[in-house]
């Protein structure tokens, strides 16, 4: 525990600095929705369809890492609405109907990944409904060994990378090294490879670093890699939908992109069409609204019950087992 301070020293990726803020609009109330949308949610709730959901995008960190994230978001982005430790996060999600979840961590500095992976593995042993997805910083010393340890020693079920925070492209050689290991070991990789939300506070131009074209190049090079791109690939929504048609092992998750928070959002008809390749995810607790907001929005916007079921539990169960 004495080493945590070294991991959390000032850094553009996780600590405040003088830079612009991510555009953070006010949270729109769902009370103004049309009666038909409200009735759709109420019907699904009465049928129990909003219970037993599988959240594929939750962040469970040690307390000190949460504190660093709160400082960064206070300085550069939106106000995080829920501030509690990992146990409180789990309690909150379970009380709202989540029965299974994927816990994601990401390493912003060399040396942090091994600590985070060990922490997450211990948490998963205690919480049987939590699937742990480990991390590594591409290019750090022993990166390949750290990735292998996460899966083969700690028993974590995949690897999470974040192109913005880690300031590396999905098709960079050091990233491809890690993704090849995921393909070899048969585990999914979760990679924030979309361009948004962009901020110079990351210390990198995310809009030039990330693109659907880069993601497709990786999938062509690693045809057996199961890849999850969060946030429906924001903001290249249509490009990622088109990529789903060409790449059978690509998945997207809904996190924050389907919460009607940002000004731009994916087409609901496309979310419904690709429900067998899109996973419900909240990004909780790093969100500026209630934990169940995205679930409620999906319950209101998705017309077909079978598609809604696939989004909120079926597709994730198939991918993660």
C-alpha cells in the first residue's frame, strides 16, 4: 500500500492541470419524455425486465484511485454524482437491478497495472457476480508479462486499455503486443478507441489518435480477437455500426452514449438492429447522473422486447460466459 502514492503522482491523465474541460451539458430530466416512452419503461419494469441485468462497464478501483479520478473530473469534466468505495458501488448497482457486471480498471503509469490487477482479482474472489477485466500500460517494462499474469495467474477474464488515458493508439506496436496476447489466450480486450470525450487534459489529441479506421486495421491484423469498443465508438457511431457488419468479433458497449447526456448520440434503430453485438454498460460510478439512467433510457427507446433483453443481459452473457 505504501507504493500507491507513486502511482498517483501528478500526471496529465489522472491529475488536475491547466487545460480545457470536456463539454459537460446539464442532465436532461426524463420526466419530459412522451407518455408512450414512459409507459414502455413501466411495462418492462412490471414484467421484471429491468432486474437481473448484466452491466458490462463498471469501474472498481481502490479508494486512492477513486480519489484521483474525482480530482481529475472536478477539474476537467463533469461532476461525478456517486462517490463511494468499490463495495458501495456494488451495493448501489445491485439495489438497482444489476445481477452481474464486468469490473474494468486501467493503468495510467508504469507500475500501476500489477497493483490494480491483484486488487481486482482479490475483489472478484469475494464477489462471485463480478467478472474482472485487468489492465496493463502498453509499452511499460514487462508489459507482455503483466498482461499474461492478469489472465493466467490472477484469473482475470480480459484486458482493458484506454487510448486517451494511456496516450497510445489501438494500432500502435506496443498496443498490438497486448492485443495479440488477448487473441492467443482467447480473452476479450476492452479498448476505449473512440475519439470522444476529447480534452487536452489527457495530454494528447484524442481525435487524431483514435479512429474507426485504426480499429478496423487491428481487427484485420488479429482476426480472432474479440474486441469491445466502449461508448458505441463515440463519436464515429455510423462508422462503427458499419464495422460491425464487416468484423464478426467486434462488440460495442452503450456506456454514456445511450444515456441521452451528450449532444450527439447513436441512432436507436441501429442500437436495436445490432443488439446481438452491443452490450449494456453504465461507466458507473464515473457518471454525472443516477446509476440506472442508461437502463431507463434503453427501456424507453428500444421498441422490441427481445432486442432489449439482448442488450441488457443476453449479449454480455454470451461474450463473457
